[in-house]
C-alpha cells in the first residue's frame, strides 16, 4: 500500500505565499481578500540550455543574449517595467525593435489592470513571430516572489518585484555558467532593467542592478534614428530645467479626480463628451443632461486642453456670463499660419496668441444675446480619448529642408480631422515625411504648451494615392482591418467552399428541428453586385384567403459559435464597413459571401419569420423557425421592379413579388399613420471607369424604386416581431435598438429658419406631428426643397443605439423614427454583430438551443453593445468619408475636362461666408468672402455689396456654385473649394 505523508506548511511560508489586497464592493463596503500562491522552484527562466532550469525546447532566449547594443558588448537581455508598455507600445511593436525581452508576470498583470486595449496589444506582441519575448512567472518562483510590506503602495511593491526579478536573472546567469578551472571565463550577458521611472532607477542603482532609461537604450541601438521618433514623451520623467520651470502657464491646472467625481455627483460640475466646433477652432461644447442646450466653451483657456471625444468635467459660469455661439468661420490654419513649432516650446504672448484674443474680443461684440446658452469651462478630464491620428507634416513648420539631415527638429503635424488641434512632433525624418500621410499618437498636453505633444508611429504613403488615403481613412475611424488570423479561420467548416447542407435525415445535426422550406418560391432582392445576401422573402395565398409572407435570414449563428476566436473577432469588429470600392468584412469571406449568403439555386440554412396576414396586412399570427431554404432567384431592385411591372409575366414567383409589394404598401401606410418619419440623407452613386478599375469618373444620385421600399418594410416588420419575442423571453438581457425622441431645442433653429424664410411651421410635439408638418414643407417651384428640409431635420435627431433591455426603463424602449414601441436588428447577421446576438436569443426563445451564459449577464451584454455602438458610428463615418474622397476624385477627373458647376442650396449663413449643400453630389461646402459683407443673423441672410447693387442671399435660396478640387499648399492634398457663380460671382470677393 502506498504511504501518504501529509506535511503541514510552516507559518513563515504562509506569510510568503499569501497575497492580500482590499476590494470595494458595488455597495461601497471594503473587504479584505487573501489569495494563496503556490511557490515553486521549477519556473523556467526561458534561457536556452540553462543547466539550472528544466526549460526544454520551449526556451527562446539565447544564453549569450543580444550583442547589438554599444553599451553591452558582452550580450544582454532587457526586463522592461510596466510603464514601458503603457507609454512605449508603438516602439515595442516596431519591426525594427527586436531585443531579447523578459516579460514579467507582474508587468503583464499591471498592464491588464491599467489598460485593457494595451493588454490586448501586449498579448499580440508575445505571440508575434518576429519578437523574442519570454514570459517569466516571477510571482510563482520562490526566489522572485515578493510580499507587500506595511505602508507600501501596490505600485511600489510591483516596482520592488521587478527589481528583484532583474537581480535574480543576473545571479541566475552567473550560476548557470560557473567558472571552469583552467579555462578562460567567457563574458556573461547582463539583464538590464528598462525603466523611465527616475525613482525606480535610483533604487536599482543603489542595489547595483543594471538599469537604463528607454531613450538612452534606444540611442545605443543601430537603427536609433528611426526608433527615436517612435518614443512617446509621456513615459519620460525628466527633471524640470530652469527654462521649463520659467515657462508661462497657459491653461488652468486640472482638479484632482476625486474632486471631479464628487463635484459631478453633487451636481456642482457636469460631465459629458467634448465636441469641437468644425467651423471655429476656438469654440467647443459639452452636452450635459442638466441643460436643454450643450454647455458652450469659448476660447482655448476654457476648453483647457480637451480633445474631441474626451469625457470632461465642466464648471458652469453664472447666468450673467452665458454667451451665444459665434456665427463666423474661424480657420485654425489661417489664424496660426505663422506659428513656429520649435519657438512655441517657450510659449509667450506672441502674435498668434494676441490674434486669438483679438478674434475672441471681436466675436464677443457680435454674439447675439437672444441665443445665449449655458457657458462654462473644463476643470478636468475624466477619460482621455487619445489614440493614433492620421496627420500630415505642415511643411511651413520645418526648420531644415535637407532630406539627408538626421538632426532632430520640432514640427507641426496637422490632423486630417478639422476637429483636432495641431500636434507638436519631434522627429529626425521631417523632410522625408513631407507630402506623406503619417500616423501620430498624442502623448501629453502640458499646461505650459499651446499644443499637445506626440510621437510619430509610421508613414502610410504619399498623399492622394488611393492606397494611402484608404488606409488612413480606416485608421482615422478606428476600423479594424487586419486579415483574419489562423485561430479565427480554424473555426470555419473544414470542408471550406465545398460545404453543403447534408441530405435530410433524422440523425443530421443540421436538420434537427428545422423546417424544410426548399419548395417555397423564395427570392432575394438586393443592390447590384451584392455578394453577402442576408435576406430572402416569399409570399403565397392561403386557402382561407389570407396571405403567408416570410422573411428568411442567413443562419449565421449556426457557424459563429459563442465564445470562440471567430466570435471574439466579430464582436470586436462589430460591423462590416462598406467603402466605395471595398468592403471590410466582419466575418471571413467563406461565410459572408458563400456559406451564409442566400445564393439562388443553392440550399442554405436560414432563420425564418413567417406571418399569416389578412389582405389588409393585419397580422393574424407569427412564428419563428430554423429552416432550410433554396432561393429561386437573386434579383436586383431594378430587375424585381421590372418583373413586378411586366403585365406579360404571371408566374408564381412574380405573383409572390406582387403580393409582397401590395402588403408592403399597406404596412408602410399603417406605419406612417402611427407617426413614423420619412427622413432623408444624401445618397449618391459613384460610377467607376470599369469593373476592374477603382478610378471614379462621375457621380449621380441614387434612384429609389418601389422594390426598395418592399424589402425595407418586411425587414422592419421582422425586426419588430423578433424584438417582441426576445423581450418577452429575456426581459433583462434582450438585445434591442432604440431611437430616443430628440430634445425640442434641437429643432429651434430649423423651426425659426422655416418660419422666417418660408412661413412654414414645423411641429415637433411628436413624431407623428413632425412627419405631418414635414409633408407640408413643399415649394412648388423647387421639388428638391422637401428633401433638403428632411435632411436638415435628420441632423436634429439623436442617433439610434443598441441597448440591453434590463439596463433602461421600459418607457424608453421606443424607436422615434419608426414610431414603434420596440425594435431590434435581426435581418443582417452577416454584417452586424448585434444581429448575431439576437439570433442566439431568438434561438433560445423558441427552445432550439440553450442560451450561452454570457447572454444571461446584463453587464456582459452592456459591454458588448457599447463596442458595437461605437463601431457602428465609426463605420457610418468611414463610409461617408469614403464617398467624399471618391466624389473629390470624380470631380477632379471631371474638372480636368470642363468647369464643374452645380446647383446648390444655402443651408447656413455666416458672418464671412455661406454653407451650401450640393444635392446632386451629396456634399457640403463653404463659400468664403474675404471682403466685408453685411450679415443679418435674425433673418439668416447676407448682403454682398457690388458695383451693380447689393445682392441678398438667404438660407434655402438656390444658388449656382463652381466646384474645384485644389491642392492645398500646406496639406498637399485635394480640397474641395466652392465659389458662387450665381446670383453673384464671388471669386473677386
């Protein structure tokens, strides 16, 4: 019999193995948590052929270390501390930075605790094939584990653990290669602590642990010139010099975070997202729930270093100091043209600062007291929204144009987005970067500096080349576009393209509880060239005189299983992004354009919603079922319209389309009667030179047919029916979509303009009243006027958003635009992740599958939908920017052959210009006047004096503009410039 010995651990060991920390619960109670660690002596150091460790074949660090550093000729390994990964991730990810790295468990855990996005990048770094990184579990090795001491902060404890691990590595290296009598001892490699923490370095030096700052380390490398540009200034702790100390403070210091949060909770401060003004860089606003209008911020000092998208805390001024927004276009590039990037390191009351003060003083005199809104200042940043931004080097800020010079110079990087400030950049490659799109990350914004400071990440390519512009567009809107990795592709069916629905049988898992709908006359109706066909439809008469109508959606959730790599990637991407000449897929192409695409004459797995409707389109009943379908035809909208309208066609498929259309007309009429809005957005179609080419040659407006409405109505009906079902079954975690009613103040300006310019009343008391009054906004002489008003009304709306049903009150579920009390997205699971979640919930609601535990967790659903909402917004903006870019290319191509003139509507008047909308091209532009003009803010008019008499132009007036795409001298990229041709030629003004 085997003898079992139970050994009791000594109390002294217990102290070493315990990890103790305090945790605050949701109710505010502080509890002490004690966790046991099982310390070992066999945690591998990762050094090849180490005689002291059982590292085996997994070890990746060479025994001699790396020899490519001038300070360490005998070889070395580096042990970075946490701040290196928090501040210098761009450097660590660079292909040119390849030292042998020991990544400590302490560092990984601290990065995960401090920043989840950076932790995900760190995990990618560890897996990268071109990096040599060994993860050392120092918290579990007995010689390197440390215990937090009394009065020691968690940060100090971690720093001490990192120093101890570095010291252990040096000792371990010497023990692993003991001297042999009679033989010359080879030089030993050194483990170097890499840190920018001055206090940590001083303690390491005191303990004789080799250490170095990251800048000093990079300077000693072979490719230091390129790598130094990647260094973030945020990680450096530099002793303040007399010059820096004497620098003038331009911005007020931020209040401590505890004060900010307490102030927000008490209602003394207000929290919200900072929005920059695209027309005036000296103005911004912060929407706050306590006020019907956003809080206005006037001047740099009151915006206090906030950047677009930051969550800020604002202090409201007394009501006597409230102001109205400015009505003048103030361009940063024009006002600050002579600002010097290097001089501004010693900020002073220079010409630019005085120019800004003068501008604000002039504006203050012109602001209208009648339109005053809450005004305040930023007193702190609750959460920064900084990331990498697409920029170009401002060529006028270069101190040297010598392309071979490697001397460091400070230049301005101008972001592509007008909502962002210029970024000060120190680089050794400025002359070679001029004329290129580059990626820049903001590192810090000191109170003594007018501009934020950042570092160069990488060059994207020459401006105006389609490749560079497309990539910069994806980066600008934070669209994930990396190829799908092996782990994701491994989740696809092994048969690949040859996968088919297996023959019907009781043993086949695909056929379990599925309805066989292959005999139904199902067809799809989509835009031309559509490859990811999500949906198909059918309709047929029933013996009782009613109509059966069905919407069949690709069963994506059969292939995308919860909690696997493909599911995680789809959740991170959130949506497919449609650009003019390409598509960034949410799912691998095998699914999106093949196995899940409801192609004609192929059997496919589907999720079907089938209604029984009366001839008057009233729902008798609805059922949901997993199914197998075989689409009979894939129509374009135009082909389906022609088939429906052809009197010679009376086959069953055509009859089905006509049935669907007659029902759709009645469903839409009922929806409109309930108060649904028929809004509009500018939609244009870009014609390419050829199917293979991506050279645009012309732009035209999209034509909407009856069949567009047919598909839309049935998709809306399916979404509403599914929303009701999943909300009934999962009242706490149903994935729904809502559109909140806009604040009535959002419409004040549009209402005033319509009344004063056209004598029309816009009733915004409800969605039904708004819909009715929009229908009456007609100008018999101008058919496009109604569409323009609808576009302007759309801009007064709030954005629709996904939400978790248990997270908001039941009375806020409604969709304002659709006038529906409940709504979700079910019909496009190939291209929207929210729909995949809804499919899983509906599948569980009809007892086809069990619901994955993550969809029972309200907090998990909330977190997922936050990401999906953000991705959805960014995808929309990326799509619009892509259209804008290609419209610019098409106009440029057309402008080379002829002068481009188009009709436009005035949509806004400024003190020094006009905002115009060219409906045919779907673009907006500014017509600027250099000469003084008369501006009547109350009547929304400008009067331009000329030799032939004064010309008055008002909002809603139709004008003719000349459109040119000119190359901006500073930015080196195409920029749409508009000038008035009629009723007056503004080129001389």
